[in-house]
């Protein structure tokens, strides 16, 4: 723990992140360093050995959502149009969650199997069909996100700019927490903050406060990661197709065909 704090001391984040978050960020840095050593020394990745320790399928269920979620894809071109974020799904109804994990899996598999027959019809017809099968009245909340913004290039930033932005985000987090009576939640684990955003006992404004704390924390962690990416002089294309496949990622069909 002391080593992790020393490694991140330049960012002055000790009062806005808890111990677990600091350790994870430090592990990110050391992991980047090890991967770069592999690349510099020409170590060959044993993809089969890595893949053997993972249980990652091309499409898999996440308990929070009804439909299957696609396995993440990797890209070779910064300008690839598919790097823009897009997500559509339905939140798992609490009535189904309460039936237990076995029934939840059965529900998800049933929806995935039946959805193609109803996707071009009014959504109420589909959920009436599902509700009839499971003998509950349900109308899952639709989740949809679409962004036209492409990813920010790490290579276009300097260490000084990133360090300044880390401090600015940390100051913003401190001020936001103080002005909204959330100072006691700065050390809260992200999972706890996320659960509070779903707490039916809290009003909308309070839930939004916890969402903003999560956004600040996420931005800080990504900035620190990008800082280390530049600091360690990580080369472009460091991760081979072999390693990415071993980690369970799939190539983007739009920009990886030439590799």
C-alpha cells in the first residue's frame, strides 16, 4: 500500500480516492510496465495458456441486462467509425431478479431466443409474451446510449497537460462533494456509489449526486492511466492480435481486415 501511494503521490489524490482505488491504479501502471518489457525484449505471448484461464464467449449475459452483450472488439485505426459508443438493451426487471439466478438465466435465454420474432413489432407485445411465460407483469426499462464522439488520442497530450488536468478534476471532485454534502462519500468504493444510484429510497437529485462522483472518479483514473501510457513511452500497436484474442477480444471487422 505504501508503495502504491508513493507511486501516485505526484497526483495528490490521497484525499479523494480510497486505498483499493489507489492500489488498482498502481497495478495498472506496473502492468503497463511489464507489457512494455515484454514488447521490448521480444517475449512471445502464449495465447493458448492465457485463453485457457478465461471463460469469455463471443456473446455473454450480464445479470444487469436482459439481452446478451457483445464481447469487446479491438481496433487498429483511431478514426474507425465503430469506436463511437453505442449501446442498446433492457434492464433486468426486479421481479425477475427476485426469482433467483437460475430463473434469471432462464429468463435471459428465453428473451434472447424469442426476440428476433418480435423485434419489428410493438415492444409491448414482446413483453406481454415474456410475462405470460414467466407469469409476471413486466415492462423492463430500455437502456440506449449513442455518442458521435471518437476516442481521444493519448499521443496528442503531454505529461504536463495530463498532470494539470488530473489536479483540475481532483479539485472539481472535492468542490462538488463539499458543496453537495457528499464529502463523506469520497472514499466510498465505486460499487457502493453505483448501488446508491439505484436506491429507490433516494430522490433523483441525490442519485444524480452519486452519478457525478462516479464520473469524476472515472475521469481521474483514465487521466492517470493515460499519463503512465505516455510516461512509459508505450509504443502504438503494442498488443498483438494473438494477445488480444487470448484476452477474449474480437477484431473489429471494419478496420482490422488488413492486419
